C-alpha cells in the first residue's frame, strides 16, 4: 500500500486517538462516519482508513466505497505509521 498523497482517517474513539495516532491523521470515529460523508467527500485524494486492528476501518472502508468515496483499509494505525516512517 502506498500512502503518498493520501489522507489518513483514524476511525477509533477520540480517547483511543489521543493515546497515540499517525501524525497528520484526522479522527472521525466509526459511529460518526455516516454523518460526515460530505466532509469526507471534500478531502482531496484517496483516503486510508485505520483503527486499532483493521476491523473498524474495514467496516468504514466498505461503507465509504458504497458511497463512491475512493478509500482503502490501512489496518492498524501502528502499521500505517510504520509505513509512513519508512517511506
């Protein structure tokens, strides 16, 4: 997965996000995704979604793709962070 020029969206809770996250990522908890579609559509470029394990970001990815938003499941935020730091 290439993450150049992609926006990282972390779908964990705000508390989880505050405990550690990918630098520059935005936090939109899974339960808020459906209410923030317009905000997500306004972001330039594809999205990479992440969470703690990849399960919640997988659900968010399926939903957003069904809404026509270009995105992919990055899995764990720590995996995404590793890819960013080693590019």
